[in-house]
């Protein structure tokens, strides 16, 4: 299963996987507007992969099969205030 991977110039660490290179016909217009002009990164064969760096391989394959695209968002940032409170014991019940 070949897929083309694009990165967003508007959103850091955000990637879009599509079934065919330069074919964004299955991607909703509001998503494309948020994503911005896609910048081509690479073409990969998912059938020959055991894992992907930032996404679950089976989730990506399923999304490509079901909807024709997969959007990979960056992991959520840690809430530093919450972490500090935990370290200082301020979040005790």
C-alpha cells in the first residue's frame, strides 16, 4: 500500500497521508484550508513497514482505506503547570 506524505507549512509537526501523490480530492476542504499548501515529503510503502515514527501503522492504513487520507497531528504538549503541581504535591486529593 503506497502512500504519499506531506507536511504542513502552517502547522508544525503536522503531516497528511494520501493514497496518491498530489491527489487531495478526498481531503475535506476545511482540513485543507487549515493544513495550508502541502509540502511533499516522501512516498512510502506501508505494506513493507512494521511501524511508523509518530503514528500507529494500522490506524493509518485503516484511515486511508476508509476515508482516503490520514492526518497526523503532533503529540499534545505537557501542561507544565500541572507537572509542577504534581512535583510539589499540590494535586493531592
